[in-house]
């Protein structure tokens, strides 16, 4: 069996590891996927075998997602209200749809970012 070359953790690779996490890839190798499904974290990377045990992001991704979605929805709300282009029910429908879609898109990205950040600081129980 051939060994897979995976670089060690160092300060220069921190942004790369965070980017890999936000891309929902293993922060160590960048090849394996962090999640089995939409938000279910794997126990280990299927490519390099790096353990993800104990890297529980808890509520951090939800808070980050709320902040990101708010930065999209609030300017859209202001634009729609100032222009008075649409009836209120259409504005509400647009805002609800944008909010739901943005939250569904950003939540796994945020969780991957948090898993990578926890991996970097090695916050594992024990």
C-alpha cells in the first residue's frame, strides 16, 4: 500500500485549511469530504484518514449563517422598500425565499469552516 503525502500543519497553511473547510473538504488533505450528508460530519477523512472526532461546531455555524444571511437580506429589504416597486406580499415572498435559500447554502459552508478552525486549534476532548 502506498503512503499518501499529506503536509503537516503549519502557520502558512492556516488560510488554506480554513478555505478547505469552507469548501466542505478535509482541512488536512483537501481531497476527502467532511460531511456524509447535508450536515452530518464524518468520523474521519475518507482520503487521508484524519480524525474529525470531537470537532463539534455546536452553535457557531448557525450564528455565522445568521450574520451572513442578514447582510444579504437587509440590504435587499431596504432596496425593495425604498423603490416601492412591488406590493408587500410580493416583497415578503421574495425575502422569505432569499432567506431560506441563503441559509441552506451558507450553513454547511459555515459548519465546514468551523470544523476546520477547530481542527487547527486541536480542540478535541480528552
